C-alpha cells in the first residue's frame, strides 16, 4: 500500500526564501524569453547553447535552494519533536527527483 504523505509546501519555507525563489524564477523566465528571441533571430548555435547552459544552471540553483530549505524545515521539525512518520518518505522522494 502506498501512502501519500502530506507534502511540505513552499509556503513553509519562509517568506524570504519564497521571494528569493520567485526572483530566480523570474530571471530564468527572462533567460528563456531571450533564448526564444535568439532562435527566432537565427543566432549562432554556440551562442544559443551557451545561454541554454546558463539557464539550466540557474534552474539547478533554484532547485538546490528549494531542497536546502526543505531539508532545513525537516531538521527543525526533528529537533522540535514534530516529525510526521511519513516525513522520511517525503525526503526520499524529494532527493530522487533532485538527483
């Protein structure tokens, strides 16, 4: 039987973290728009691929921030004795998605 543990929401990561993540995602959105424009304009492939690499790294950095803050929330819950018995499953699922 598979139990769907209640998932930690981004709102639990703290307002500063959420704002930082949104700022990063807006920057990534701009990078993707720039990529679309580059392709439409017929820019050289190496330039497009360089920008794609930068966009990918920005996405990875945003994902790392979310994972880091998620693990901080989990650690705080453990230290306060408020751990849901399904939290290890949630952590494992998050790590599988990240790796």
